[in-house]
C-alpha cells in the first residue's frame, strides 16, 4: 500500500492529474490480460510481470504499476486502460 501522505502529492508525470490506488477488480482484469500476453505499456513493451498494486490517473485512462511499494511513475511504464475494453 502506498503511504497515504505520499499519495496526496503524487501526480501523473504527463498530465499532472492526481492518482488513486487501483481496486482489486481492476487489477484482476489487468492481470488476466497479462496472463494472456496481450497487455502492453506505453512504450509498446509487453507487460509480463503480475501487478499486485497500482495507481490510476484521475481520468481513469492510465495505470502506473507499484513495484515493491514504489510507484513507477514513468510515462513509458504507464498502461493504457483502453486495452481492457
């Protein structure tokens, strides 16, 4: 879990929108797409590592993984949630 105080100041590096923690149901959908080998990050790289924690941009369009408790807020590591539709 991301520290609540840290979450108050974190923003998307691209749009500067606020971020919130991803719900379990969304993570399940994301991980299903990872298992089927059909999820790519913004750099076009296939995502192969299961995501247990993530942050979502305020508009709900982009997800940033959290690895070992550290948010990976790199634009190219972001995952477009349009892929889940």
